[in-house]
C-alpha cells in the first residue's frame, strides 16, 4: 500500500555538500594568493647613479685657471676665445701625459688657431693681459671658430676668462 506520510522508503538520502576547507584546498588557495602577490606587488624603485657635482659658471683669471690642469685628479679646464670649457671627459687627450696637456689650465686660443700645440703658443705672463689674437689671419680665426664650435658641442662651458685686475675679476673677488 501507499505510504500515507508522503515519503517513499526507497528514496535516497539527501546529499550533503562536502566542506571546501580541506587541507589540499587550503594549500592550493595559499599558493594562489602568494603567486598573485608576487605578480602584483610594486617593484622596488630603481636608483639612478649619482651624477657629477653641479658646476657653477665662474669667472677665471689666468692664475686661477692654472690649477685646473688635471693634476691630482682635479678637473681639466682650458679657455678658448675667453670661454672656459670643462674638458675633463677628454682626460686622455688634455690631462697629464696627453698630447694636448700643455693647454690644460691655460688659454689655448692661439695654439688652436695656429694648429700648434707647442708651449710657446701659451701666454707666459699669467698676470699680464689676455692674448687679444689681433695678429691672427682670417684663416687662423676661422680655425679658432671651428675649434670653439667643436668644444661647444662636446664640453660644458664652466666660465669666462678675464684679465687679472679687470673690473670683471674684481666683481668676482679675484
């Protein structure tokens, strides 16, 4: 006969969902979280290398320019047409032992204009006036302009060269 309670005795037992918190699921979840963290964490900031110390535009006289000859790892400066260039990047050429070392710390204008790298192209009296270059030919002046343009492209202008005792030197405290 029929069951009056409405339940069949042959009916299966209700299915219970097994817990998702099994040990293997917890291990997989932890591994997933670690991988997501490693993938999305912010990268450490890149550090840039320190640059050279800032160079301040200065006024030089021939005696104050002379120490910048590259001796004892000092910067190498020389003047061309009244402008002082930092040629330290070309230490192999302009520093001690280089082919143009006699220009380091000096006014190189006459030697560059004449294409001569001899000592006699340099002003001997550092306390005297700066070479006016008045006796240079037009070709020599053009050669000097070419050198000056080359140095402008390649090196930093760090100052100007003025004679000892000039108004500019006095204003600069030289």
